[in-house]
C-alpha cells in the first residue's frame, strides 16, 4: 500500500505547492485514521480545524487534504480501487498433445552414505530417470570408476578387479523408487585443490574395458550381477570444465571417448551411448548456438570416426525458464546441421541460478550471501522456476531432462537431514499434472512470469490445471469450458508458497466455471476437477 506521505508529496509536486514549509506528518492526530469524511476534503478540513485550530489546518495544501480525505474514507469503509484478476482460460475440448514426464533428477535416494534414506520421498515424485553423477559427493564411494574399479592397472576381465558392493545397493535403491537409471561412466567433480580422479586414465583402453565390465555386471549378470537393462550410458561429464572435471587436453578426452564408445558398441549393440555432459558448449544468442571449439571438435570427431553418439548431453543453469527450451531448440538445430538428426538431446543438468550469476555461490562470496542464494534455489522462488521450466520444455525438442539434483544439500530438493524443501513440493505438483496427461488448450499465460498448463485423464474423469506464478499478478482467475462431463464438479486446490507446502485450500468457491485465486508470487497452484458424486 502507498503511504499517505508518498501520495501527499506527489500531489504537492504536481500542483506546485512543494515550496511551502515542510509538513509535519507526525503531527496528525493518532485517531485520524478513524475519521469518516462526510463530503470529501472540505468536511475533513472542518474536523481538523475543530480539533487542532484554524492555523494548523491552513498549513495543509488543498491537494493534500483531498488525498487524505479520500484515503481516510476508503480505509473507513474498507474499500479500494478494484483490480481485475488476470484471466487464464482452459478449453478442455481442444487437445494439444501429451504432457511429458521430463522431471528426471541426478542422484539416488541414499544420501550421506546411507545415513539419510529418501526412497519414499523420491518414489512419491515418480521420477522417470535418475542420472548417476556426483553421487555421495564430495566423498564418492559409489558409481565412479575409481570406486568400482579401484586399481587402474588391474585386469578388467577379472571379476575380482571390481568392487560392486556399495554401488549395487545404491542402484537397487534407485530401482525401488521406480526410476530408470542413466549411468555416467567417469568421475564426480573435484573442487578441492588436489585432484585425485579427474585425470586422463593412464591406460585409456584398459579404462574402456573396465566400463564394459560395469555394463556387463548390471545388464548381463556378470560377476554375480543383474539383468537390469540399463539403457543409457554416458561417457564422462563436463570435460571442458577444467581442472575440476578434467585435467587433460581436449585431444586426450576425444581419444578416451573414441575408445570407450567403440568398446561398448562392440559388446553391447543395444545400449544407448552418448555424452559428454557439456556445461559450456558455445555462445547462445537466444536463438542460435555457435559451438565452442571443444564442442565442435567433439561433434566433428564423432562424425569423422563414425563414433556412437546416440544422445548428446548438455547442461543449463539460469534464472529464465524459457531459456531452457530456447537452448534445447538451438542444440537440436546444431545436431541436425552437423549430421546427427537421430541423436537424442539430453538436458541432464538444470536448476535455478539466482540472478543468473555464479558469483553468489562462489566460495569467495560472503557466507550470508551464499546462504540466501541457497535458500532462494530451494525455496518457492526455485520451485516456481522448476515448474515453469518443466512446462516450457513440454514443446522443446529434448528427450530426457534431469534436474540437478534430487538429494540433500546445495542444489538439492532436501535439507541435509532429508526434509523436503519447497522445490520438492513444486515437482510434486508437476507430478499431479501428469495424472491428467492429455494436454488441452490454455491461454493467458505470461512468458517467464505466469506459466500454466492443463490436461485430462485418459478416462476423462479427472481434469487438472497447474499454475506457476513467478512474478505475475497477485490475483488469477482460472476459467474453464467444455469439461467432458455434465453437472457440477468437485474441486480441490492445493498451494505451494512461502507459507504453505502443498496445502489444501478449504472449500474453494467458483462462479460460472471460474475460480479466482489469491496467488501472490512466487506461488504454485494445483487445481483438480472431478465429477461431483451425488
């Protein structure tokens, strides 16, 4: 609400009355707000004179008396200038495709070396794909090559050269959540000054053979293994991110990819092989992507050597949800123009980056600034971003997406002790929308500010509308038409915001197939409609 002093000063400036002596706003009687102006400023002026004397009232300009009188009257009778709610319109008779489960994550449910078990919470999210990167970081004892094949000089064809025990348990827990696995072959990021595992392997061919041993163990039962049919196998992560992810040269990485991709394709022709999880892959102008030297060299090497590249993986951290979809289109165009029209595009790391700057998360940043940035990422600000991004990506040319990440701590969905944060409930809201997967027409959204989608269940007995209000209006009117049933509807509304975590609103009221919500941003609303039972 605008303060009286602000309105008064503005009025004085406009009417040329600001050259009078400074007004003493503190001298207004304390019970002034309870006065009722019977006929505008003149009545207010009379009452002021009666209480404080003519000399005091004459010090107030006429424009100020008019404004105070208006505000006093409005406050007294509890009225304000009406504000029309922003309108979203849903037509359930017009199908626009199917909603896609793009809410994959990084990291499985066993956190802190198993001290925190997130299995049930991740199962609730019905995660489609879990990518194995930075698992148990910063002390990874699972998944990574050094953890599974600890002696780089050992014989990769001998089961005794491997230690699968901890990784077996870790992957089994992921399967319990219902997610499919994307196995990243390589190492986790090393931020510490002394790098231990992100160096080029001393024997790349032996390293490639060890990767084949891992595939054999999990897909073909080798070394007391399993038949889990893991489809996607990614070679390394962010090799351009030196030295925290790779200390070698570009040429050394290209050799490692060539040897490993060919070794895996030779023995396992049915799996999908790809990579390399580029964090930086070129200059993006909002529409097109000019590939970096490293990215261009990687694609050229795959083309020239006819190397397997079943999927190309890349990352994006931003504060603009639509940028993810825009980059997905640019990556698709890049792949197509370079002869990879059948290569899938995987956005397998993404998250909200406050103020679109890594500075706030830098180790050199003020600790309180870093804490605030972490809270913004995990809070409702990051939650509305996540929902908006997932809705924007529905029409983007991308096959798999993986939020970074689904575990505890910085960038994650849970606190260090495993309590779900607001971004977790945001993904939970998106999962509800997937229960009504037949997408229908929705109009009235505001790009990057107010994003929404709607759908119908396969049996047409449930309809859903999901709204992510990042920076849009405080009040949103959601109107719908052509529901596939006749008669009244049972309506359920749940909200996620700073104060509420997936809270059920009591008895939402509708009028003529319209629901008006007070949804001060940032906030998320999930609306469920069903035929009302007699």
